[in-house]
C-alpha cells in the first residue's frame, strides 16, 4: 500500500510541471491590414497590454506580432498553427467558421471595431453603383469574400433580384487599401473606384474630385462590425489564462483609445510609417461617432443569413453564441 502511495505521489509530481506548462509562453498574433479597424492591436503591442494582463493572472507571456494582413493569409496562419488569434471582417470569419465546423471549430472571440466602409470614385459617369460598366474595376481587399464584396452582393440582390446577386463581382479586383488610394488619387484609368475604410477613405476625400457613392451602412441599414477576433476551439479550451489575458487586453485598449485619442492617434500614425497624416487629423477621424470600438458583435448574423441564402455558407447559425465563444463581452450582440 505504501508502495502504491509512493507511486501516486511520484506520478503526481511528475505530472505537475506538465499542467503548469499547458498554457503557452508565447502568443502569435498578426497585426492585420492596417488602419483604424486594427488600431486596438497596435495599442496592445505598443503598451504590452497582453503581457501585463497575463502577469496579473500569474502567466508569463511574450507576444510575437507578425506584420501580415488580408483574409486568406490570416486564415492560413490560424489553421496552420502559426497564429493563435487573427483579425478579419465578418464575411471572412464566417467562411472560416463554416469550413472548420467539425475540425478546427474556429469561433469568434469578440468584435473589435465598428465603422462603415465607403465606395469612392472620381469617374464622371459613376453617380451611383448602378452606373458601373463592364470595364470598370473596384478595388477591394478580397474579391467575393471581403466586406465590400458581400455588401455589393446584398445590394444587387435587393435592387435587381436573386439572379443578379453577383452582378458586380466581375467589377472587383483585389488590392491593398494603400494601393487603392494611390490608384484613385493618381487617376489610374484601370481602377474606377475603391471600396475602403478610414483613414484611407478620408485621404481620398481630400481630393475635391473624389466622391462617395455608397457606404456599407446604407446597405446594412445601420452600423456593423468591421473587424473581429477569432481563434480555434482547441486554443480557447486549452489556454484559458492566455485567452482571458488577450480579451482583457483588448478591452483595455478600447478604454485607452477613448481616454486619450491623441496618444491613440500617435500609435496609429506610427503604425502607418509616420507619414501622410498629422495626429490632429487622425484625432478628428477618431472623434467620428460612426467609428467606435466594442466587443459586442453588430450585424454579423445579418451577414451570415445572407451568405447562407446565396450558398456561400453551408451552415446557418441560429444565434450569436453559435458563432462566438459565449460570455458577457458578446451578450446582446447580433
């Protein structure tokens, strides 16, 4: 009996270090595509908020911030195990959620930013999106799956009927926001319009010949989540302290942005190379009531319902808790 007890004690001691090491020592998080939608990540990096929140929970963490963005790159990073959390727009997330059901089981952690996107053009013949010609090209971050791509599908279906849902797909071309700005402002004849977000929208609208002919809020009928965070169920379940530290740091970044917009604007300016803007200009954009940071999802189910109805998603979520890990931070979301 004593021998058995000794073995149990020894076994318990042997297992103890493994349990203590179950949580990661490093988090790998891509910084995203840039701009206001990803500002909280840059705040978390600048002020080491994740490391601070982890330490408060008794966990020593370092964070590897990868300077990558774009929906497909982000998704690949998460599924390959080279990223622990990723950020993207709702449509990209929903496709990943749909395709990983029953395997990686990717779910939303929290919303991150809420803001509209703007379809800008300087082409004289474009008074509305209905005026697009076959040869016109709209720069979007990703064809078919980006927020603008889905928004234009929603608009086309409502305006022209189900058979015309993909009417504008042929007019879209993938392009990074900074490249889209250059194309619009330089008068590039190959790019007729750019569906973009703050501050790239504001940069284009400085030119008096550039005008906005549609916004995502117009089509959605109100505000919607612009960027959100997701991870795998495996990471969520196996690393509760690291997961909680990330969420706590995300919320603190929101509070810091709200409390000191000038400091937040400086962080954003630094993330964009320190050029093209003044801190004061970025503060003015941050003061726009249509731009805010919250963990509460907005309009995600509306995207999901539409994408399921046109066959982009095989599965239709019945509630926000089917898409996100449950908790107070997403309560009341939609």
